[in-house]
C-alpha cells in the first residue's frame, strides 16, 4: 500500500530519537496501557457519555479535573488549546469590541479576533536578550491601557509564554477585576504549573476567570487534548465550545485527559519535583526569572543558548546526536521537558549541546520578538478586504492583509490591519534567511490590502 504519512511516522518511530518537544507523553512512555488506542476509540453511546451533554463518565472526569486543578468547572478540549481560545475570546467579545491583549500571543488569538471582529489593544511584552526573547508585560501599562479604553470587554494574557516566562498574573487579575473586566489566560504551556512547589503557580490560582491549558504539551496526554478551566459565570461559553469543537469528539483524547489528571493527582508532585531538581543540577539557572516584568520562569522549560546559528545547532543535534528539540529561538534552542524524561536524558542532552557548541562555528542570531505597529483596520476588516501579494522587501508602509507567523512558537509578527514597518519586514527577512519556518510568506511575498 502507498501510505506516505503512515510510513513516515513508522520510520520516525524506528529512529528512536530522544525528544525534547511536545507531546508530554514522551512517545508513549508516560502512558503505559495506551498502546492499544483503537480499542477505546468509540462514539456517543450510553456508556461513554456525550461531551456536549455530559451526564456520566465525561461529566465525572471533568469534575475531577476541576477539583484537582482548582477551578470551579473544567471542560475537555479536543480541538486543542486553539479551539478553547476561540471559544474563550468569543465568549468575552463575541459581538465585537475591544480586547486588551499581549503581543506574545499565539496565532489562534488572531483567528479569534478575525472571527469576532474584536479590536485588539496591544500590550508589548518586555524584549529580552536583544529582542531574541520576550518576557512579561508591565502591570502599569496594563492599567493604563484599561483606563485609556474604558469600553474594553476583557483582558487577555499569555502566561507562561513559549519560553516558560510569566509575568505577574495575580497582579494582572487584580487590575482587571478592579475595572470589572474578566481575565482570560492562554496558559497553554503551563498545564503542569502548581503541581510542585518548585513550579510556578497555575493561572487559575492567580485569579484567571478563564484559562486554557494544553495538557498535551507537558502532561501525559494525547496531542490536541487540552483543558479549559472556568472560574466565573459565562453563559455563552458552552455554546461557543460547540461551535469551535468537532461534533465527533475523540474519546481517545478525552480518556487521555482523564488519565493525565489521575496520574498527576497520584504522582505529579513527586515527578515534577524530581525533574526540577535534576534540571537544577544539570542545567543550573533555568529557574531564574529574566527581565523586569518576569515573575516566574518554568525550570522545566530549557532555554539553551547556542554558539552556532540556532537552526544549524538544532539540525546538528537531530542528525548527529539523535536529539529533537521543540524549536529554535533567536539565541538558541528550546526544549520541553516532561515527567518521563530521566536524569540520563538530561545528561545526554547536555553532552550533545556541549559537542555542538564546541564543533560548530559561531553563527548569526536573528531577532524575532513580536513588533507592535500602527493599526488602521481591525484584523477582521483587513482579512476580508481585497488583497494582493507583493515582495516583502517592498511592503513597508502597506497594510498587512494576512498574519505572518514564525512557527513555532506561533507568535504573529504581522497582524492583518497593521501597517507593515520596515523594522518588521527586516526582522522577517532575517529570520527567513536563518532558516526559520514562516507561515504567511510565499516565495518571499506577503499579502497586503489593496
């Protein structure tokens, strides 16, 4: 049979690479018993319950998750955190209006803005490492944005970001609530937060009214599975979830969410504490916050500078050492750890990284922090306008017609409706030249509004 994707996956598995990327089940090692997944792939029958009208085991599993993670209610997400973000934003600003949000967001927020017609009021995160990383937002800047936009309907913050950096989410919640606004948290990369004294606190414990967390990123759960934690009254939320999630939800994904909660409830504190302690020994300093507005750093999200160009270093780690990292950033590589990683895995990573740094020549380090720009249209208006493509090198001054994203981490560099600056065009060209994967550029051409 000609099965290119299936064959590619079998070949990848046969290479037995050491992965420091999502999913958090670590090639199945953290989920014994899930090796016969098709046996539990079913549909809505009386015994299996219904995600959109839960009355049996799904309802019980969601309630157990809410109790363990400290939320009033929890919903299972089978379209990933992206589906939860669409529902969360749609609930807050579904009829349009202003949403105060940080620019280190995931691209799914841009989709939500387009679908809702909402107008973003951007908060620029603190640039770190010369713009190669970005941290938290200034709480004073958040308060100022709310005061200058009294008609805003909510505050949306990404915490933690892709690099495991978090601002002061508790203070942000106090500011938002002080102005009568809900705090929506994209906590996709913090599903494990709060599970050990050595980890930062969770978004819900900091006061987020809605928080999306990607279980599959750091917990033993199947790719595309996530939780939406609820700490307020949102009558539209379940209707929004029905719009943005498939009407045929995967029972494999839902079962893995139930499993992840149960395993973390039983062993999570010990597993994450042991892992964080091993990181502190082998990669000291990973727990230290960076920057003025960064309150927490995830010790189990390794941000590892490289001497060589980041893409070259990642390629060498993969091809020479059989190690696959999560992604590159302007200064090096990012590795996601989970509780199935052993001390030997960390030692192997360190030895490989030392070898790569010793052998490869010094390379260029691109700047890829998100750049805020003047907006003359809402993302929705620009997205549905007449458009054309033109070379990025000639696009400065034109209105962006489609998002441009360096992926991963999936943070938008250009947002529909904004005027493309020479700075943004130059940064994208530099990232492209370094080998970064850029969505929204086609043969060096960008979409602009006519």
